[in-house]
C-alpha cells in the first residue's frame, strides 16, 4: 500500500500545478484533498453498475489528444504507451487508471456520460461492444454464449419478419408512425416533434408542461416489461401501450422498442393460462411458462440495477446525469434484446399451435433449429423441443414396447381407425382379414410424422407397434409381450438420436423374429401354403387323378342331382387312396368339397370345387382375396384336367376299338376314324403342353420366388403378405388368367381366359362327337353280326343267305360315300370278306352325314382359334408365355395370326355384316369343297393346315 500511496502522491503532484501567491499550508491542503479524492475514486465500489470498457476510455483520451494538438505526435506517443500498458500483467485495473487520467486531465468531462455513449449507434463509436451489468445465472437463458458475439437486433428482427406477420406489422408500424403503431401515445406538440414532421413550432408558453424524466421512466420500466400499467406508461388494451405526449422522439423510439417485449409477454401470459386439448399443446404451454419465468428473473435483475443506480444519485443528479450511474433506456434495450428475440419466437409458436398439433407442431418448431443459421434461434428451438417432445416420446415408448397406442388427442403419427368406418368403406378384399387387427386397425399418417425422425424410421416404429399389438391380440401371446416390455423398456428423450435408433433397431429385430416364429411354429403358416399348392393348385398328382376318376360318373349328371355328402365321401376316398393320407390331420380337416352356385343347364363338372379353410391369424396372409384367387386357379386347372381325362378316355377307347369293333367297319368308316384320331392327338398335345406350362413354368417358378422371399433374414409379416400377393398375381397373369386393358375399348378383358375356355369347350364337344361316331360304328358292327348270324341260320335251313330285298339294300350307296373317278362301284357280295356288308337304314342316312359335318366343323373351329391364340402369345413381352406358343407349335404346323382389332360402331357392324355375309358364305362353301377334295386325295387331315376366315374370329 505504501508504494500505491507514493505513486498516487507523485501523480497528483505532477498533475496539479502550483498556484502563485499560495502558501505552503494551503498547497499541502489542496494536495491532500486531491489525493483523498483519487483514493475515493479508486476505492469506490458503489459504482458497480458501470461497465469497464478500456477501449472506449482509450478512444476518448485519443480523441482529446487529437483535438488539443495539431500534430499527431502526442496521439502516436499515447498509442505506444497504451500498447505497453496492455502488455503489463501486474496491473489489473487498467480501465480505472485510464479513466482516472482522463478525468484528471479534463475536469469538464464530469458531465459527460462515458458509459452511455457505448452504443453501436453512437457517433464515432461504430462497432463497439455494449457494456452490461453483472446478472445472475437465472437471467442468462436469454443471453448468447460467451464465445459468440451478440447478434444484431435489426437483422434478427428482419429475419423474424419473414416468419411472423404479426411481428412484421409491429415493427413496420413502429417505424412508420409512432402515433399509429401498436404502442399508441397522444400526438406530440413539442418543437422536436413538429420539426420532425416538417412543421413550424408555435410559440411555447413560459409555463411548459413537465415531461417525465428518464429516471422516472426507468423507475416504471420493470412494471411495463411485465405487462402492468404505471403512471406514465399505460396499457389501454391487451395490444396497445399509451405513451406520454410530451416525450421527445428519441425517447419514444426507445420506448417503442421496449414496448414490444411488454406486449408479447402479455399475449404469452394469456396463452399459457388458456386450456388446450392436447398433450403436446399443454407441453408447449408449460415450456413457454418456464421461459416466461426466466424472463421475469431478467426483469428482476434489471429492476435491481435501476434501483441501485437511482439510489447512488441525489435528486439533482437524477434529472441531469442518470447515465453516469450506468443505467439508461438505451442500455435497457440492449439488455432485453435477447429476451425480445425469445418472446418473438414463443409468440410465433403460440400462434401456429392454433392450426397445428402433434407432429406438425413439433416439425414447425424443429424447423427453427434446422432452417435458420442464427445460433440463438437454433439453441432456443432445441431448448423448447427438449421440453415439448416429452409427451411424444412417452407415446413412442408405450407403442414400441407395449404395442398400445396411448394417444387420446390424436397427436401421434399412428392412427387407430374406427371399425364402423372400415366396414362402410369400399376396401380391397386383399386387405380385409377376419380380425382386421393387422391391416385395418392402425394406419400410418404420413402428414403427422415429425421432422425429428425420418420416414423410414417412422415406418419401422409403425411396424414394431403393430406387430406387438398383433402378437398380443391376434396371436394371443400377451404373456410374451408383457415380459418383453419389462425387460426391454427404455426411457426415451429428445436429442440422443443415435441411442434412439439403436433401441428401435433392437426392438424391430426382436419383434419381427417373434412374429415370424409364431406364424411358422404355432400357426403353421408355411404348411398351409404348401397344402394350398398341393390340393388347390393340383400339385398332388395322384390325389387329383384318383379324385377325378372316382367323381367322373357323378359329375356327368346334372348339377341339381349332386349332393355334398356324396362328394365328401369321394374326397375322403381319394385322400385314403393317395399319398395325401400322410399329411397332417389339421391340414386334411381343412380340405372340403363344395358346390358353386347352380345355374340352368349346368352339370356336376361346372359346379364342383375344392375349398381349403383357414382361420385367424393365418387369414392375415391368406386373405379372402387370396382364397378367391386360389379358387379361380383351381377351377381353371380342374377344367383342363377334365378335358385331359375325357380326351384320354376317348383315345383309349379308339385305340382299343381299332383292333376289334372299328376294324370290322374300317371299309366304310376308316377314313373318318383316321381324321378323328389325328384331331384328338392335336387336342391332347395342346392340353398337355398347357398343363405343363401352368404347373411347372408358372406355379413352380412362382413358388420358388415365394420361398426365397420368405427365407430372407429380416422378413416381416408385411413382406410375407406382399410376397404371397405377388405369388398369386404371377400365377394368374402368367397362367393366362389375368385380365389386360384393351387398347381399343379401354376396359379390362380376359382375352386369354376366354380363348382358353372356348377351346376347352370345343374339345369337349369334339369328344362327344367322337363318342357318337363310336356309337354309330358299334351299331353298324352289331347289325353286321346280326346279319351274319341270319345268313348262317338261313344257309343251315337250305335257303339263300340273302334275298332280293337284301340285294337292293346292298346295291344302294351310303350317303356321303365317294367313288373314285373312272371306277365303278362293286356290289358288296362280290368281295371276299367273310363279314356281311354294311346294311343301310333311314336313320343311317341322316346320322352319318351329320356326324361327319359336326366333326369337320369342330376340327376347323379348333384350329382357327388355336392359331389366333398362338398369334397372341407370340407378341407377349413375357418370355415364358412366348415359350408356350413355341412348344405348342414346335413343328410349325400352324400359322399363327393375330385378331383384327378395329373400333366399329353398331351401324358400321350391321353394314359390314350385310356386305360380307354373302361373300363369306360363298368363300366358306368353296373352302369346304376344296377341303373335301383334298381329303379324298391324300386321306389325311393332320398334315393339312386349315385357314379360317378372319371375320369369323
């Protein structure tokens, strides 16, 4: 202390000049007074409200040196000394030293408020830092971190103007007209105001109205910032602050700026006290309430600084130099700048919460953190989200660990649908399982997914909760769900994204593995799929063959005479007589025979079908739509099997009869049977290739794809449903059962299905015609046998074997028999055949020509439609469908042609029919004559390609 006292004494002696004619006692007294004043300044701790900006004091000293000296030598010398002073670590009160030197060197500067000129808007101090009083930690929540500089209030206001129309109106009105803004005050008639408007000021009376001092306004400012009216600052409404009419324009401008947080606080207080139906909305009010309490802590600190500053000044100094205490309106604006930013953001959030809720509100607040570069805005939004998202993460935790949706106000991105609404909607049959637990109970609402999580993350969360709910209620395994919830449940909160993703991935794998295990092991889903392939897709060949053989006699009868118990008995017989008996009893009891809806004129083949029954929860995968598709495929394959069975029976009969009955009538019906056998061989080849293609190229290949999709390691129930749906669609499309959109009419047409059904009908009709020809041949054989027996009897009696009447019958030719040109018909008895020749009756004259014409028309119709089908297959984009056309026409015996597609109106069709019918008839007759001529020459129809008129197709 002695060194400090000696230094102060030497400094005072050097600075205080000696006065002439002053005695030594007076000089010593003056020196002691100056020394005491210096010690008082250095030891005065009551002026703690002042900010210690050493750069500002240095600039003041430098300005003084520039002003008092023409040459820059003094200022340069001072700059060097100032630099050396800053490098001395032993001196800790550098600002106090410079301030003391400045005050001692310029006594007139006592009336100058050093700290009040620190504003960045002040003259000559552009870019300087603002000084602030010490604040408690509770008020620092509205301040920036020490590492970053405080943001510009105007630039932040400009950015918020783009976000909030309300804030924009407030700012624009406050700048445009102080009397027309949100903060109203009476029109000013002061000379300053009139001069600002460009008007001449009237003569002022001597007794002017006393205007409020800055100290008085500072005294009332804490109440105004809390939204409370005071003597000079009155809130006339919730959105209006009335200012005194006698204030100068600079003060009014500062009060406009300070009025903004006041009005925002009033609005936010009302918002916090209001009630909202919604957990996230209530959480937002709670978060805003916490921020408002921090704001009140800042106001309390500011009020303490104002009171200390006013207490340190006497009444005279309060009116003149309040800035010397370190607290001014301008400094209050700076101190409340960050708080005003926070209030603006909260006001914007409160306004948006009226039209948004749940995930949409979270996404809006999160956009402040991701879409704006201002660190204060990002930090403030993150702090709000940490409190706001607590209800969301509670709902998320309960959904992914319990499978329960606790969302009373519909704020979560998973929606529980009303069952009554689902029944009234026209839903796809693929998505209507019996339980509706999996597909229709919960839906993912993409519009309410918050931006704090990704879309893939939301889908994974949705699958986890839906799977747990399905395990609990659909699979009836609630014990496992409860045990899993106790073991794996974790507390979730905002901010730790990596940990949250790890929890979700673990829950996803565990839940999906458990669900697939239950569907496979407990409910035997894959066994049911294999059974459907065996029995409904005709994969069990011995069972299908035995079933068809045992049912053939019953199904040939009319549909009305079919009984279900008879069909069921034959089904059980087929099961016991084939390898199907070794299947699981649970699988066999689900297989049943039933009849479709009866129609007029149908037989048992048209209404018989097999049915495989599934129950919950397997019906989630094998839906009613899937059952319908299986039924369609089975009916189609059953019809092909029926045609194959019928043609096979006829072929065996022909081959057997060719060595017996048919050989005896070969002299008259040999050509007809040769043509019939060739046509039946073509039909059998067609049916075999079609059946091979559907069973192996389509069903087996699609089954392999389904097995590969099921065997994936991370397969989910949704993946199973999609793979099974794709499997059935591939079968119906590539199996020629799918419908395609017509390029002409725009409607969906079952082109291949209709063609195949018509071809199968033609084959059955041809089989019936061949059976008629066989019956005719047997009848002729029988009559020949009877005639031979008659001849033998008459010969034994000594009579002629044939009489005159018999000779007339034998001499008349059969209708349709042709005699080669240049040859005469020999009587039958001139031949050496031991069997009597064929006898003719009136019935034979009518039956045989009709049978020949029927067989010829059906054969021609079959070939013409087959070439059209091959033409359609040849232009298909699918390789397998093209291959079907190749194997059906491997020796190019057919010439494929496409159907002519042309848009025609009804009138055009009638005119075209009238115009083309005679030509078509003539061409048809000519074609038949040529065919008959060609057949009589070479005797073979199998090697002759038959062309059909395109208009017929």
